[in-house]
């Protein structure tokens, strides 16, 4: 296009080449001015600021691309030899690929920052906060890798040995960092499968219990009931049996066994236990508490109280219920027996 435009210039080759170069600088400045002053007025009308940042990011790459095109047209207009022309073509294409690669990497990073952050804000896990920077770095490396491959192809450099070397090096690195990679993919499975969330009370297959503090790229951290922090590799927790006391809902069933002496009024015992359960403010009204005559034991009549707590933390509720039921039984004169054994001695 530039060559067709400048075919009407003076016959002097050097003058025409100089005018092409000057025109490219002027065109670059005009386009840069439009990007800086006119385009923001259009992008400001949209609800998102993504297009504003994109326009500001593209201003310099477009400026340098126009100048590069002018320099390339200027050199071609001078009519250099075939060997020099090939070198010029390869050099210009290399510079253009570098500009495009850096610009594409920035655009990908901007896209992840803009839309990835919105997705991360909707989740309770902080794993995505670790994944976003990692995803940005991997995306940039991928774009740069593609750019390098194109540059090597332009200069007719055989990339087969390089790919083979990269494959061997990648295999060695992967083998050395197999635990780290396993933990990373374990964290990814936790992030997408969501067997638990931050704040949930969970119980591990080994028996440890606690509340989830943090789900990281490498480990998941749990605050135990002893007020200590337990760090578990994601590869371990992702392949283990985990009980989530907060799922599918936070309310938890509470079971308390009450034993009274033989001869006690069964109906009265049921009434007392149920009455104390209903009086407890920490016990849910729905589902309502129930008392069952569980069994006639060796030395006592055993009753089972079944009620529901609003959260998996049931220690305080059991303490309140046991205390209230014991005091009420003692007040009503209902005996709580000691375990007894009858021993026969042969003479």
C-alpha cells in the first residue's frame, strides 16, 4: 500500500525513501494520538474497563509496527541485492514477531487479571488466588515459546534437536518434582470438586478433625481443636476419605444416652429428658427432639435422646444437656445406678 502511494514521488530514490520514512513517523504519531485521545472517549462508554486498558496497551505496539512497516518499505524501495533483501525481510519479521509476542502476552495477562479476578471473588477458596498468577506466568511462557518457534523457523533453524532436548529436560524436571506436581493437581481437584470449603469442619481418614483455614497450591491447612495448625499435602487429602461435617448442611445430629435404675417410671423419664432438651436454647426445634427407650441393660434402663444442633460444634450442647438432665433426674428422685456385678463363690 505504501509503495503504491509513493509511486508518484520524485524520481530520486533516496528522496522517495526519506519521504516514506517521514510519512510512516507522521502516520504513527497520528494513530498514537487517536489511541490516546479519541479512542478512550469511545471505550469509556462501556461498563467494563477492559477495553480501556486494552486500548492503552495497544498504543505503543501499533506505533512501533507502523514505523517498522515504514522502515521496511523504505529499504525495499531502495532496491537492495537479493541476499541483503532476505536478511532485511527476516530481521523485520523477527522484530514484528517480538512486538506481537510481547503484546499478545500482555493481552492474555490483562484478560486473566480482569475476568479471572471476578471469578476468584465469587469463590470461598483462596486456591484460585494462587492459580491466577501461575496461570498468567504459564500463558506468557506459552506465547513467548510460540514466538521463539516462529523466529527460529524464519531463520531456517532446525528445532527438532531443541524439542528433543526440551523433552528430556522436561521429563527429568517432572520426575524430580513429582511430589510437587502431584500436590498441585491434588489442589486442582479440590478446587474444582469442592469436597470442602474454607471454614468447614472436616475429619480426616486418620482421625484428625478441625476447621479448614486455607486451601493452597501445595497443602491444605486445618486448625485443630487443640488450636494448632495441621498442614496436609493436597495429593494425600485428595486421595483420602474426608468427612465434611458442614455438608450438605451445617446442622448436626446429637445423640445422648441416659441410664436410670430398674423400677423407674419409663414415661416420666422420657418426659424429663424431652423437656430438658426443648428448654435448651442451642437445640433446634425442627427437627424436634425425640427420646427412645433404647434397651434394658445389665444394670440399667437405657434411653437415647436424639436432637439437632445448628453447627457441628456439639461439645457445649452435650455439656448443657447432660448437666440439665442429671440435675432434673436427681430432683425428681430418679436413680442413676452404678454398674453392678454379682459374684458367686464356691466353697
